[in-house]
C-alpha cells in the first residue's frame, strides 16, 4: 500500500552555463505540486551526480590520475593507451612541471583494470632506490576513488586494498613523511586482449 503525498513547493534553481555568449548565472523560480516519489527520484539523481564530479579536472577517455596541492590546485595526468607506459618527472615533464614536492592528494578517475601506478619521491621512477615509492594496481574495470591523502599511504601494507579497485602491491619507505613529497609518476596499462 503506497500513499501519494503532494507537497507544495517553491524552488529557485541557479543555472551556470559555460557558453561565453550566454548569461553566466540565471535564476529560475517555479511554483507547483510534486509527489514524494518525484522528490525521492530527484534526491537520488543528485546523489549519483555528486559522485561524477571531479572539480575542475579534465577527464581522459583512458582514465585520469588527479593530483591536488595544499591549495587544491589540480594537475591531471592522463593514463596512456592499452599496453603503454607513461612516466612523468615533475622537475621537467609536462603536464605537471614545477609540481615536485607539491602533491598533497591523489584521486583516480575511470582508470582501467590492471593498470600499474608507481609514485616516488625522487625524480627517477625507479624501484629499489633510496627514496620512498609505492606501486599500486587497479583491480576493477573502471577504478575511481575518493581523494586520498598522500601522507597516509605509508600506513598501508603490501597487498592491502586502499579503496575498492585500488591495491598496494609493493612499496619502500625511506622517509615515512610522504606529504608534499611526490616527484615522479609512472603509469603502465595492460595490453588489450587479442581479437578472436
């Protein structure tokens, strides 16, 4: 047995448009009647939409690693195509020159499964050096995470799941303070399976 409640409402919607020829901010006011079912559907839609917002970063079709500094400035690193490796040294390499010892948080957005992400506090993305480094693997088809503080990465153990879809597979900790220390990122994607 369902009850159909009607609620009288007045809402003001703010609409922001990115079209430079249009008005940047407009207000729409509407009076009307709506059922509780419509309110629940609207609230659920907003909840889902909030999970898709990656605050000012541009997303890539192959996935994006989003870095933020202490002021929430963003650097987006695009994941290479299947079977490729991309290495970014923040002392010299675009897209993040000048970001050495600046990254406060990381976030994964739609990164394919079996992608290896290597983070290091030295300019060379090499394992078994005298720097602190971490190696992660994505384990879901399209892995997206919340914002992860880099300073907490040293507290995870090898083979531990950081968030659903993201696993720490190897690490070396020279300096346990990894906050604002990231200097190099290397991303390796898995090969595409052969066509039948």
